[in-house]
């Protein structure tokens, strides 16, 4: 604690949210703002030139009692671990993680080290919403219907919009958390959600959604969420609660009470009081812990964070399958937790093509269905040239076929995927594609999902590499992909064929690990009869792909070279991947199970 007895607080991250948090920390008067931690050198130098107190890493952090983590979600867990080990209390931006298991893990880390961990759900601190909540409690706490509106303003740039994730996990989670607050933690029993791209197909992401929640006793909630609000309305936030005796409502704009500001008006302005109130609450928790007293009861519990993530997952499932998702509170070993199941008819998945690869994947998916790991999915008879099924009748216009997995020869991928999308079918199509942009626009316009079979993105080791790079981006010096395939050589004279059909997996992983889009091909060189090397530049980070055929074993490794955290530290190598997988096991080893998330 400082000499005044006030908690010393740092902000981790110097982006838009981090700077907003810094101003809040300075404004509340109940903490001592210490500094901002910004690991990106260019950004750090820019902040220093503006007079901000900035350091480059947690190792350079002066003594503090608390920290506000305002960095991308992928970096949260690593930062929570590092801060907890330093006995620093943590306020983390929402969501703590996108996955339930990692949310629980982060809270467990905090418990083990005896530090406070709070998630940034500021709407629970908003004075207008608090009035509604208190009035609802005074009326007995029972609602008949709740309607929420969240229209963002201004529309995020396309470069940012494309990295925000689905609308339910990034945006509507605020309303899910508010719903749990109004219902005293009660989960709905059914969820139905629909999302569309209303701003134009060129954005490539859903920007508007409507969600319907049904609770026990027939009580309901509806949530309208949009990335866009008409300029006259600006940042539009509304809450309406219908009870048996009263209608409770609040929000913005209320033109008779709140004239619209002429200048910028978005979430920092709309929720200024809420942001400051939650920072003051965080300070109270730190002070209580320092005195050995019991901190105030958390405004948001661990279970609320977990259930908020589950509701986002339920909405994604509902939207992709166009069906109701049921929620039951029966998670084994976790009373009060929730699990998801499908309602109504099964989701019919039909394979198109059953060659060697198609047979392998069909058997693999059948085993998942038989084991109950793809709940709600019905595996339909595959469509092949010899199946006796009709393409138009049994695939395109068949009511049972909700999704297709296209495993046909390469020259059939584009037209088959396009026709299925035009008929409203969800599509998983094997690579390669030559008309991806046309297919993407069709998928967005039809409101259905399309995925290309780059299954390695779902491998746990690849995801570990992605997390490491995102958390240590400034320190990464080089990335090398080592890929050996037990497929006979030699490579064809036309290297484009190899890049399109084989090495495309590694090329895809480069864009997955470095999603900014700032990628440049430096050179493509044949290094032997069976091998080639691809050199790229990923936003200043050299990336090398070493691809070879003719090996006895299947191997995929990602080597990330990074400086040690302390300035001037030596390089170290982090390796992610596997080596020594027999040829017959390579499909499963590549993480194929994960690509069926949409089912």
C-alpha cells in the first residue's frame, strides 16, 4: 500500500481500453495510479512521448497492490498467472477467457495465491441499471419478460471487426451477464439465436443478432445486439423489465432527460460512472485483503463468468444449427453449472464423396457420433457417384440435410460448396478452393457457416503456439514450421500444386498465428527432390516453412524463437507439435475432431 494507505494500481496494456482504464484509475481518487505496462516497443515509445508513465514488462513493474488487465483475451491467463505469483490483485477485462475450462483455471490460480480476481462487467455498476435491479428486488425479484438493446457506436473499422470474434462471445456477453444478474444467477432452460451480416457482405462477420432466452415458468428475455446504431441515436443502450405490476425501463437515449452529446459518444462516455464505480470497488477489495478482512462479496461470481461463456456457446450452436439449444444444470462435479443439449430434430450431416480420405473421415466422425461426442448430430448416408442418391433431391433440397462435408476431388469443391450454400446448407469443404471469396460472400449472405478443412488450427499444440505468440509478440524473433509427410516423392515440377494441396496447411497456420493480414512472401525455393522452403514476412517477423515428402513418419512442429523477458536476454526456442506419428494415424493426429465444432 502507498504511504497514504491507498492501493497502488498499474494498468496492463496501453491500447484504447487500457488508456481508458488509466484515466478511470486517476479519476476515482481512492487508488494511487503507478504506471502502464506496454510490451510493444512502438506503442510504448508513443505513450512515453505523450507523457504517460510506461514500462515494458512486468519485470520492470514498480511495487503495486493491484493491476487492471486490459490486453487481448488470449493473453489473460498468462498475465493472471504472472500477477498472481507476484501477489498482485487482478481486475481483468471481460471475458477472462473464451472457454469455461480456462475461466475456472484462472480463478483457481487466484485462489491458490490468495489474490482477488474480478472480471470487468461494468454494467452491473451502472446507476440506471442499478435502479431497475433494486426496484425489481423490492417487487419480489420476479420478472415476466426482459428486453435488452445494445447498439454499438461507432462501427469498428473492418480491420478490428474481423478480429473481434463472433458477436455473442465479444459483444452480447454483456447482456448475458446482465441477464444472470437480473435473474439472481438463474440460467435459462432454452436458447434460440440468429445472427446476420447487416452492414454488407464485405465485412465478412456477423454484426447484428437477436437472442431469445426462456426461463422456468415461461419467463422470457430477448436481446437485440448490433455493431451499428443510427448516427442520431449514437450509442444506444436500453433495458426494459416487465413485472406483474410494473414496467421498469431505462437506458440511452431518453431524449426528454438526456440530450444527445454533439461530440463522441460511445461506451467510455455512456458508462463513465459505472467504470469508475467498479474501479472503486476493486480498491475496496484490495484494502480489505491488506487488512486481513473479508473482501466485499463479488458483484460478479465465478459461476456468472462460466455461465456467461456457456450462453455465448449456446447462441453460436443455435445460430449454426438454426435450432433451440436446451440448458440443464447438471454438470458433473460442479453444482450449479450448466450443460448444453439440442432440441428438436437431429442435425443431419451428409458426406459428399467417399474416397480414401472421405472414408477415413466418415469412420472418424461415425466413432464420435457413436461415443456421444457430437450430441444432436445424425450422420446421413453419404452422397457418391454410386450411392444411388440424387444431388438435387437428396442433398440440395433434402430437409434432413442441414450440413455437408465435401470430400470430393479438388475440381469439384468450388461448385459443390457454392450450390450447397445457395440452398442454406452449412458447409465444411476440404481444401483447396479457388473461389474462396465468392463462397465466403455466399455464406454470409445466406446466413450459414462455411469452413475449409484446415483442421490443424484446432490442434491443442497449435493453439498453445498461438497463445504464446500473442502473449509475447514483441519478443518473437522468428518462427519455423517443420513439416514431414510419409507421402512418396518427388515433388512435382509445378511447386504451385504442392503449395495448394500440401504446404497450404502451413501457409494457413501462418495467417492463423499472425492474423493482422500483414503477410508477405519473400521466396519459394525447391531445396531437394522431395522438399521445399517458403520464406515469409509476418509484420516484421521472419517465418520459414520447411516442407518435405518421403518420410517414414508424419511430423508437424512449430519452433518459436523469442528473447528472454529481461532486456538483453538470450534467445530461447519454444517447440509446439508432434513427431513420430504413423501414417495411418495422421488424420486424427492433426486435430480433426475440433473442426466439427459447428455440428
